[in-house]
C-alpha cells in the first residue's frame, strides 16, 4: 500500500479560514479593555472561579466522561456539565470528544491533527482549530453520544452557552464583570486547555514507553487541574484519574470523587494494578 504523504492533502489540512476566526481573534484583542474597566476583587474572583468551574467541566466531563467514558452519570447531570463545558467556547461536547478520540487513535502520527511532532508547536496549540477540515463533527466517532438530542443541540448551536454566560455577566456587573469574568477568563482557559495538545507532548518526563510523545508535567497539571499527567493518560486512557499516584496532584479526580460521594456520578474506572506496576 502506498503510504506516501499527499502534499495537496497537507496544504488543505493546514489552510486557515481567516474570516471564520475573526470573532476568536477579537475576543483576544478585547481583553485589553481591562485598561478602561479596571479591576475589583469581585471581578477577579469571578474570573478565577469561572476558570476553575469551566476547566473542571472540560477536564472532568468533556475529556474524561464524553471522550473516554471513565465513569457513569445521569442524563440530567450529563447535560448540565455539557452546558458548563460549552460555555468555555471550545465548541460542543460531540465535536470535542470526536476529535479527542481520533487523537488517541492516531497520536503523534500524520493523522493526528494537533501533533507537535508532525505539525509544529503553534499548529498543535491552536492552528488546527482554524482549518475548515476540522470544523465539522465526525459523528462516526461519537455514535454513543449522538443519540442524545440535547447534546446535538449544544453541538449545533455551540455559541448559545457562551453567549448566555457573557450576557448574564454583563447584566449582573456591567463591562467590568464581562471583561474579567468572560473575556479574560475564557481566553486564559482556552490556552490552559490547549497546552495539553502542544506542551504535554514536548515538556516533562515519561514514565511509560508509549508510542506517542506524551509526557508528565506537574506544572501543566496545576494549570489544567490534573491533565498534565499526560503520559499516564496515554498509557491508560480508561481511568478516571490521571495522577496515578498520591503525589501526582489531580484536582479533577478529587472533584469527581466528591461528585461520586454525593451521588451525581458513579462507577469511576480505576487504574489497573498491572499498569501501576509497569513503572
């Protein structure tokens, strides 16, 4: 079989739709409005709080639940956390999970759309989302999730949740709360999530000899509430925890355990003893 890389296919994959990313670019530029709106303790606390809550929805549900099904929950809780995750302006849960499942199937090969090894740091970090070939949701990857019409709604109207959050913040606290609570918090959250695609495959240590370049990083784990233990995760994606050992800080897992204690989720998948013994 001919395995040669098609230059035309690469060019298409790396084509940027500049018109479509104008709102994304404007959101970054609008953060400079902090110069005029100033700051207040309430605004900063809101920004930090929304960063943490939405990061948990991304890491705990978009990633560990929708992408890897590492625990079970009710349809109501599934939708609630999908809405919170969607408010992070990282598209809908089906789109997110479909791309992530393909990432694990083809990690750090030419078919991995955000591999720094194959496509460079900046493309892996954020360039890949600007290409039209990556805009659609590959429903073949998420047949288990596509049977829920409410999740398909969030995927189809992915701006609904962030727009609702932005409007709510403006109505409650005016321009200052909007700039801090939505713009700054969302931009920092976006890049905090993206460092796993870029830096977690180039920075850190490797406990497991996986076929990809995944690495473990305490710094990235701090930023992403536990996702920085990326080599662990690529060795066994089916576990609800990514900090496999007690000294590996995994705030997302602690949050999931809390939700388990109060009955919101259940059946968290553990790390098999054989995997722990491999180190």
